[in-house]
């Protein structure tokens, strides 16, 4: 499957490197491709405009600031059933909380803007360092995945599993209302509580 990563910042680069290392085909889609030519060359993938990348891909991962998601979604008149993975969080300024929540979520908002896309929430609950390298000697990193389309959800779970995560099927997209606040737990510990970025959450199962 060809995967388009929209956004080439820390999360986009980390996911691109990890996915390429597993033998998958990845392309960057950005607003100004010339700015990211060196980054793309270092990873060994092409970089192009968002529209071009979406047209070529079967799965699209949004790794951009949440504020950019609606305009990107609306820029594609018809997503033609492509899987659109929302790896963003609707962060309020100064990391004081979320700008969307309780009765809605960033992922559900994205789905309303992305005509005919199969939106799946994933890769939003941990940091870029864990995207680049999910290995911990003490166990696998928990990666919850939710989305209304079962087949799309299973494909994203398969990708997360390929990257070494303990990918867990959380059900429909409405569950993103829980996953986005859960992401704030990692952010709060990493940044505001001084844990740093090299830790992750795991899911313990009693045998």
C-alpha cells in the first residue's frame, strides 16, 4: 500500500522513517515541497503537494497541526473512499487542554469535512520519539485505534502492529472523544511534569 504522510514535521518524519524501514511505500505531501526536499531525500522518499500525494495514495496520514486539518480535508472534493488517519490532537494554546471535547472530537470534526473519506483515529496518543522507535524492553507501546469503517480500522491496526505497537481496536470513531484527552495525559507528563519524551503507556493483560 502507498501511504501519504501529510506534514513533514517531527511526527511526520518519525512515522515516515519507521514505515519505510518496514518496506512500505511512503510519500510526503506538503504545501511547499521545495522546503522539505532535503528531509525527504534523507529518508529516501518523494515529496510533492498535498493534492498530488493524496491522489497517489491508498492511505493518508494527517500529521499536521490540528488547525490545518479542516482546510486540508476540504481541499480534496472527493476522497474516494481512501483511508484518512487522523494523528492530530485539538490542542488549546499553551497546552492548557483541548479545544474540542466531551460531546465531539477532532477526528469526528475532520470526518465531517472530508467528503467520502474513511476516517480512522490513530498515532495521536504518544510522541514522535515513540513513532520513530516503538521498542521498549519492558513491553509494547499501547496504540488505540478507532474508526467507523471496520475494514479501514483493521488496515490501520495492521500498520500500527507492523510498526511494533500493541494496536488495540477501540471501535467506532466516537471513541476519539476519549483518545484525544488520553493523549493529553502523555503530553502533560512529558512536558509539564518533566518526564521527558522517552516513555510510553502499555496495556497490561492478566493471563
